[in-house]
C-alpha cells in the first residue's frame, strides 16, 4: 500500500488556499459576531491546550505520566471554536484524544494534570487517566477509550435534554476512524429520526492511528454521509477556530430550535504520533508533516491577532507566558498530590444502596410474570418523571412477548420510546441518558442480541462511575428475555448471565416468580447503578401467582429459600427454580428433604444464605440452564467450598445444559436443558454417597 507523500485536496488543504472565500463564508453565517475579547479568549484556550499537551509529553518522557496519553496538539482550533459556542449546561462527549475538549469546556486544569499523573487530586481521583478525563458537573460526559462511544453517549445526553424540556444541546466529538464504526450510523439515524439537539463533530486528522483516511473511508468525505440521514453536513477548516465557531454555533442554534442534528467534518492534522509513546513509525513522511506544520492553528491565530485585530506581538507573547505559568502551576499541584491507595477504589465502583422497606405479603391478587414486569414498569414511570423505557417494538404492539403492551397508549412516545433495530445506540443512549440524570430502561428484545450491546454495558455503564472517581451515577436497567424452551434454536435461546456477573460495577438480577419480578424490577429502576435484569421466556408462559398491587421493592442481593429442607441444598436460577421444586416434591415422597434456594441476585450473590443452608444440609447442588463450563455454578461452588468446607459431606456439584448450542428439534432441546427428573437423579446420587474413610463429621 503506497504511502501518501503530501496532503491532497481531498485531505482538506483546499481550505488553506482561499482565505477571501473563507472570510465571505463566515460573514454569511447567521451567528453572533466575535468581539476582540472573544478572539483573545479563543487564543488563550488554544495556547492552554497546546502547552498542556506539550507538557504532558514531557512528563511522560520523564516517567511522571504513566501508560500513555493522546495529544491533541495541532487540533486546538476545533476544541476552542466548538466549545466557545456552548453554555455550561450544554454537554460534550469525546474520545481518547479529548484533553483539548475538556479544557475548552472549562475543566479544572490542576485536576486534569493530576489525573494524567494518577494522583488523588485528579479530576477523577487518579482512577480514569488520560483517556477518561471528565467532569459531569460541567456536563463533560467523558473522554472515552472506545472508538465511537462518544456518539452513543451523546445521543443519550441529547435525549435527556429534550426530555427535560430544556433547550440544552451538545457536541459528540469523534475521529475520522470512528466514522467507520457501526455506532456512527446508528447514532446519526436515531438522532435524525428524533430531531435530537446534538452536533456530530468529526475531527478528521487524516489518520486512524496509522491508517490513512483515504485507505479506510469510502466516498472521500465523512460530511457527505449526512445526506443519507436527511441532515445538514459540511466539511470545514478545522485549523481555523473562527470557522469552527461559526459552523458549530449555527448547528447548535438549529439544535436548540428543535431542528435536529448536524454533521460537521473539521479537517486538521495531529502534530505528533498516535500517542505520546511515539512507537508507530514510517506511516507519514517528513515532507507531509513539514507542510502541515506551516498550517499550525496557533501560528495562524497569532498572525490573525496581529494583522486583523492589532494585537501587539509582545501582548501575544505575554499571553503565552501567562498560560505557561498556569500549566506549570497545574504540574506542581499534580506532583505534590499523593497517589490513591488500594482501599480507596472500592467505594467508587457502585453507588451506595439504601435498604428498602420490607416487601408486603403477597396477598390474594394473582397476576402472571409478564403482568408483574409490566406493572413494575408502569408504576415506576408513573411515580418518577425521569424513568422511561426504550427498545425495539415496545410500542404500540408491546414487544415480541407483549410485556410492554398498553404502556405506549398510557404514557406516549416520549416515555415508551420505539426505536430502530439498533442495539448499539439503544444501549449507548441509555447510558448517556443515565449519566445525564434520567433513569432509562433499555429493553433487549431477545437477550442473545446483547452481543451488539457489550461495549455500552461492559465498557461504559459498568466502569464509568469508577473511571470518574465515584462522581457519577449510572442508573440504567437493561432487561429482556433469555433462555430456551420455546424452540427458537441456537441464536435466540442462550443463558448468558455469567458474562455479566463477572463484571464489577454491574448488578445482575434473575427473578423466578411474579412476586419477585415486580419487587426486584422496581428496586432495579430505583437503584443508582447499572442493572442487568434477566427474564426467562418460559416464565412468560407461566400461570398467575399472588402479587401485591401497591409498589414495593425486594432488597437487591438477598436470596430466597423457596422450600426448606435438611438433607441437601439445591440452588437454582430462573426457570430451573420451578423444576428444582418439582424434583423436591418427588424426592420428599422418597424420604429425601431438599432445601431449594433461588438466588434472585446473581451479582451480588447472597453467599451468607447459601453457606447457612449448606452448614445445615452438608450437601449442595447448583442448577442453572447455562453451560457448566464457565457458568455461575462454578463460582457458587467455589465460594461454598472456601467458606463451608468442613461442613460438606460431598463435593458441591453443578448441573447445567449440555455443552452444545441450543438445538431446534424440540426433543433435543428438552434433552439439552436440565429437567426435574435430571435434578432428582443428581440429588439421589449425591445423597447416597458415604463419607470418605477416616473423615469425621
């Protein structure tokens, strides 16, 4: 693949050859004019960004900044011009090269520098680092280490602004590489459909890491893609802060007026390598770099101040010196700040949980599992204006299984939001809205489709509170049906709970009865943490059971003993609970007393409940529909063995699905999943074992 020797017109250098045309275009825009103090403010912001970045690189080489950092030197005009168009209540989301945007939006420089140094005084307590600098108080919703993630989060922030009834708007910054991610298309489509108040700002610095733009992006222009979504799109000179300000101001005004999103492609060039490590060699020629350095936005700004605004060179130099001292003050603060200790991390993972009132008795009113889930959503939306539900086909038909039927008619399309088939932006927007003060419920139509949602759930929702130093809450619920039993075959029948139970920062709930479903879902919606809420398709088909009509919560992290016994403990989840209870009935007639426990909460696990039971029965079988290998049963068995080894008369065993994808054939599907008969057989075998020779009770 041939290297590019010099920038081409396609790369945006045509913007740097016809200044008269550019000036005429700026004057034609319907935006507030910039005064002398505005121009000086832009220059100061650009100087701050440049000095911050060069000082960061020096600190990295000195071993003070660890890991890596991604410099925005050369791209300062975009951050300064774009953020100058915003108010404090407006939001930004950005990417791994986000220092400049945060500075331009007003983030504390001392805190930013301390964060890059991994210190307690950091804006995120030293836990986020360069790629995750953010300040939710300023609606800076994150620099982000995942390419393209800013767009999904930005859609959520824009949706939250519209739901609040405000005229707030914002910018989602992303690089040219991010324009080739699926989230780019999902985010533009959704925000265009809903006319959300957001500007998508592509910083095209001509390289995605080391791959040239024209080797990675078909069509030659990111901005041209806007026409596919029926929104304005334009390519601008990204090294001219006034041009950036004019374009973004116009776009923000459209957004505030309810006219929807705009896509802007700002052409620029990063001066350094992909990161301060500088370990990518040979993909740019010296001549190319030299030519672009002549268009350095700071050099151009300096000339403009002197030639167009009669700023004396000495005054400009004094401004640069003042900025330099501000950055040195930030460096001194960072170096004097201590490093965080290990214990300080743990309260940053989850927001504190309150203990709810004891749930009421079940009573006599009987409803189905589906109706219990629907009622929990209904009552949660009715009592809290920040709660809303979004998902595919949720209204007016009520979803694939009819769980949300009737809610759209009751609450309307602003609270029961029917989305495109776009799992990536559904989940990303839900996280962004949660960061912005809403309580979204994101429905996953079939839980297998969660594979499209893994980044927003695992890399964003689960980690954001921690990466932001415990300063943000992410109250979002991801709910939907999982499991087999209704002949939907391998891609619609999986049990994937172990994936999420593995992740610190996530809560995983799995109720097996209508009573538990309502109480736990209301607790999940009111909780300030991200929750995976699993519903089983077979439970949708079950009969009615007593459920109180009034709102109530069941405490998260508390298991429930569904049947007491003294010979063996069976811990079963979701649809396996009913089968375990059926097996226990059969075994009782044979003189075997089985204690059946439903964990209800898979993260956190109620190990205290399990251990108490095992100390009584001395045997334990864990039953789940997921595969044994890597399943949650292995974790439960390990912890019981660690905590109650001396009370065990036999090893803890696990019963799960056969190690095959779910077959379509109905007989084979039944054979793959644990049954009441297979649970009973396992219990008989375990209870017939005698103690090893020499072992004492």
